[in-house]
DNA sequence: CTTCTAAATGAAAATGATTATCATTATCAT
DNA sequence: ATGATAATGATAATCATTTTCATTTAGAAG
C-alpha cells in the first residue's frame, strides 16, 4: 500500500485533511481492476465504512481528479467511470464484456492531425481516443463457456 | 430541401408516420451548422411549432438514430449532442469556441490497433476518436478581436 | 370523403446522476 | 487540550432522460 501513502502525501501537500472516507475511497480505487462508477465506489465504501455518504464520494473524486490522481472514462450513455490516472499521455482500452480497463501509449496521430488540419482549416488542439474490445480473460471465457 | 424529402422517405419506408413535430425536428437538424443538444432542438422547434414537446424531441431523435440518420457527439460532461450522420466510417472534429462540427475520414489506425493488441492481449473491436480544435472562423475572430 | 386503428403526441410524474445547502463533526496546526 | 475551519452527511434541488397514460392524428381501408 505504498501507493495509498503516496496519494495521502499529495493530499496533505495540497492542504487537504486525511479522513476516514477519503482513505476508504482511495483504497477502493487503487484495488479495483477496472474503472468504477461513483455509485459503485459508494456501495463498496459502505461495506468498509457504513456511514459514508454518496456526496462525499463525489467530492472526493472531484478533489482527486483536480490533483491529477484519477481520470474519467467516458461511456456511451453519459455516466462516467473513474480510475487511477497514469503519468503522461495515454488512452484507455475498455473490455466491453467485464469492464476491465487498461491503458496504452504510443499512439502517433501527428500525421492524421496534419492531414485533418490541411483538409478542414481547423487547428487541432486536443484529441480523445478510446478503444473497446475483449480482454484476454473474456476471450477465454467465450471459448470455453 | 431534397435532404428533408430523403429522410421522410426513409421514415415512411420504415413504417413511420410523418407528423408535424417530426418535420420540424428534421428541418432543424438539417439546417444547423453545428451539433445540437435535445433542449436546443426543443427551443428552436417551439419557435416553429409552439405545441411541440420535449419528450417528442427525444423520441424522434431515438428513431432517427435507429435509422442511422443522425449520430451522437460526446461531450466532457455527459450531455449529448446530435447531428446528421455521414455515410461510412468517420469521426468528428469539434470547434471548442463555437461548437461548429465537421467530420473527417481517412484515419488509418490499423497499425496502432495491431500494436495495442500485441501489447495487451485484448482484441480491439471498436474505437472512438474525436478531435477538438478551433475552426477557421474562430481563428480569425481571435486574431482580430 | 368517412371510418377505423395503431402510431404518435404531450402533460405530468418518475427516475437516475450530479450538485447545492447547511448544521454537525472531526482534522490538525497551535 | 483548544479552536479555526475543512470535511462530512442528511436533505433537498437541479438537470437530463425515461415512463405512463389519456388524447390526438396519420394514413390505410372501405
Ligand atoms: Mn493520444
Ligand atoms: Mn476511426
Ligand atoms: Zn474482460
Ligand atoms: Zn468555431
């Protein structure tokens, strides 16, 4: 749990107090193999600390995102999930069967952006790329069944 | 307005009735230079036909999406916008200043997908790419002021 | 042109996610 | 140990979207 200590230090460095709900929420985020929705974090959190409130989950996630410790993952319908952030530029690869989420890097979209800028006259400032697929475990599950 | 006729034909071919609200909503979609949120379509629709309801906007959009005539554009916060769909595989380029949205094609992400599949063991089935930038008009506005 | 029926509509309420309020609690610097 | 105030949690508010249901209407049939 050094990762947990690291997050706590960053919170302290930023003038935040270390509270029981925050510990619980951070632990949940760090131990989850997949991205979670706020209500999922809430449900898991209540198992550890029944007094915890959904509003505190939202507020803690807001703070953690502000500090760059977590990132949002977008879904078709609109509800967001969150997961620990990874340093630097990267994108998500989400398993559509079980939700397990992985990051990848090394996308080189520079050539595409240049082409698009030339063709459209727009200046491209940002991009948003997310991949969907089947993780190794779910591929096997499907084979066996 | 041949585009409008085309959409109406497709609705008819699929057993849908052609109603006044539907005409209004389709006209708004086809005449907008940018993607619209459901409430924006609702407000514009009321100017033409004050009796129209927001629920009908949602239902009509659902139907149009089902028929592949419109597509959703995702936003950071979660609320969706819609705009007429373009044939074939393409992605959106959204102006962050005025909202004007354009499509582009010719992304060749095959090499990236292969690399990701090798590195992660996932099978990549789908992808989601959206670019953000500044449109030509807004670039000029910024220069002048 | 009427008649008929299922599709479509709109008002109102329900739902689900997120945010705001505010009195109470608890962290942590002193 | 004490106090200032950050954080919490119960509650209510807000916002987008969906459901319900009684009423209207498009368009097929006669
Ligand atoms: Mn990238
Ligand atoms: Mn593509
Ligand atoms: Zn999986
Ligand atoms: Zn613009």
